[in-house]
């Protein structure tokens, strides 16, 4: 079951990084 736990961890990490990248891009566009 370690593989399943690892897959969940990777998915959560990816979603967090994706949300942070979206916020960064938005702030970058706002600053012009």
C-alpha cells in the first residue's frame, strides 16, 4: 500500500505547486 500512499502524496504536492504557480502568474500579470 506504500505505492498508493506515495501516489496520493505526489498528487497533493502537484496540486499545491500548480495552485502556487497560478497565483504567481496572476500576480505577475497584475504587476504588468
